[in-house]
């Protein structure tokens, strides 16, 4: 198991595409925090340096769970796409161990990326606030809660990406499935089943987990998302263990 | 010293039986050639050996243990499969680091293997820019990382230049001499002819020949003679205790004979000879004979 985790970590950090995506996510977090600062105090937006403003900046790194999802998909489906799954299962014939290692590494990557996104967002926001001479309310429960949401959301998104990637096995198809589901799929279901259904769907759970209001409480969202991850992961693992690689 | 044993190995894909009740052993200290026409089931068999494809029936083991039950399999078995691929966006060196990490192999082996397969200068380039030959060398490097007892190679000379083929041949001979077990599949029969000690020939998923190469092709050595006096020469050859197989009114095949013995018989009866050739049947002729006769039988 340790060998698999070591190998999966190396795979995650030695692929250029992954590094570029991670840097892109942090860049986007900085950009969104700058935008939050720019619009602060206007049009009913929270004023610079207030807890609500800083929480918005931290949550601006919403893009991070999205990138963690993509990284998880690439880590799993990419192995089938590039045929590297053969070598992976030659090195580790216990396929279950490979699946668990992949999910753990993608979750850790998502959490680390989430933490980095929060740090970048808050650094940008506090810098703007300091320049403006506003008092900074960093040590606030709202800020901490939203920051935690991004970290937890990133971790769960990474793991769910792995499960989805193993299930679909094509990078493009998995990415399209993930985005079509979040952009349209849940909307269609809510049109049919009513808005209230939305909170119980994966996208709604993910939003709740990262602190979006009007849905489940944050912990409820995280738990529901974890349940979805385990469910999709269980099906993906069964298929992966039984599948002929040829 | 590891022996590979397959018993009743079968793989069905729906109605198609790709591999049918295969039984064989691959002995340590030998290079065994694994042959068959395209679609004969070679790759499926190799993948069953390696636990990548699940047999419909039968077993295959390394000293009694299936691949999946080996502790750190990369240290016992090294494999190069046709589809062995490295991620295009990764460097060759990183690819080997990953294989080493996953197999519980000392990371220090990575640079040694890069030297051994001749990829030291390309180690820090991404695999995307590698030629087919370089990718094949990288795949061989991954197989050699754990310094395994057993090598299973599917078309390993694919894309290698003549120097690379020579290098690979020397490497396999040296390993076989050290008691390693080597199974090589290839469609380039001439290449295997000079390399393998034993062969397994597969056709339509069934084993059609297995054994030492010399034994399998040995019985067909002989001298072919073209002469207008075929009958007189045949009588003389038979009188000298040789087995003669008349092929046409002016052509004889002297089974298992040496050219000098046939030449002395020719001189003794004083016949005119148009042509005299030592026929040394090759792996190729054995292969064609075995796999073609199957085709005709259908």
C-alpha cells in the first residue's frame, strides 16, 4: 500500500499537465480574490477587511475543487488513455490497493491545492485591505468555516474524480460527463423534481460542503459528497478489479 | 531459478475461444520462443501469465505461485508488452522512478538501468519526443529494474535498430546463461532462429509444437540433389545406408545426410549433377508447416 501511494504521488507531481493545472487554479484564485477586493463595499458587497469579504476571497478559490476533480479524472482515466495501466497493474497486481492509493493521493492533492488556494485568496484580500487601511477580521468563524469548506471540498472532488475516471476510462468522456452533469444534469433534475431536490444531488452537496448557503449545512454537504464518492468508488473498484486489461 | 507452468489455460471472449486448453512449461536457463500467426492468442496468453487477463479456465504459475500472489512481482518477473506505454508528458527517468516506487525497488536502480538500456542522454526528455526504439528501450528498462529472474517479452525488437537488436540478444543470452527464464514472442522468425533454445508454437489458440528447437527442426536436415540419373544415384545412396526421398523424376532429397557423403556417392556412380544443396530447415519452415497444415485441415 505504501509503495502504491508513493508511486501515485510521483505520478501526480511528475506530469507537466498536472503542474500547469495546479498553477492555473492558484492563479485563478488570486484573480478572483482581486476581483472580490475590487468590488468590495460597492453594490451591496461586503466592505474590505470584513469577515464576510475575507470569506468571499477564501471561497473565491472555488475553482480549486473543480481543478481537483479534473486532476482526479486525469490520474485515473489517463492511465487507460495512455496505456500506463498495464505497467501499474504489473507492479501492483492487487488492483484494489491501486484504486485506494489513487483516491487518497487525489484527495490529498485536492486538500493541499484547496489550502494553497485559500492562502493565496486571503493573502490577496488582506493585502488589498491593508493598502486600503481597513481593519482586517481574519480570525473569524466565517472565514475559517469557508476555508475549511474549500479544503474538504477539494479533497472530496479529487477522490470523486478518481472514481469517475476509473468508471469511464476515457479522459474526454469523463470530463464531459462531470461538467455536463454539474452544468445541466442537476438543473434538469431540479426542473423535474423541484428546486428542493438540488441539495441532495452531488453538485449541490459539493456547493454546500464549500460553504454555499441555502443548501445542506456544510458538514451535511461534506458527508453527502463523501457518500457519493464511496458509492461511485465502490462500483468503479468492482469493475476495475474484474476487468481484463488488454 | 523460476519455472513457468501453464495447465489447461483457456480464455474465451463470448463465443470466441482465444486460447484453448494450453499446457506448457518454460524452464530456467533457456530462451523460449513464443510463436504464432497474428491472432493465435500469444498476447492473450502473456497477459494471462501476468494476471492482466483473467483465464476462463486453467492456471499459470511461477514456481507454483500465480503472478498476483508474488510478493513484489517486479523483482521476480520483468515484462515488456506491446502496449507497455509511458505517459507522454513524463520524462523517461520519472517513468522508471514510478515503476521502481510501485514495485518496492531501490530508486538507485533507475540510473543504472538508464545506462544499461542506453537512455542516459534522453532521461530528462519527455517520452512524447522518444522514437519507437527509445520507447522500447524504456519498456525494457522498466522490465529490468527489479533485476528479475524471469523475462516475458512481447515483440521486444519492435522499433530497435540493428545495434539495439544485437544488444538485446546479448543481454538475453547472458541472462539465460545465469539461469534466468526467458520467454520471447516475435513474428520475426529469422531473429528468433538465432536466439532461442526452445519454442512454443501457437495456432488458433492451441499449442501445435513445443520443445527444443534443434529437436523440432532437426529431423528435416538433408541434401537436395538435382540430376538426370536420379534412379542410379538413389540406388547408390541407399546401398550406402542413406534414406532417399525422391521428390521428382530428376530430384532427390537425402534425409539427414551430409553433403560430403552424398558427393562421394555421386563420384562413385559418375552421374551428372546440376545442383546439390544442403537444406537446413529453419524455424520459419517449421512454423509455416505447422501453422499452414492447420489451416488446410480446416
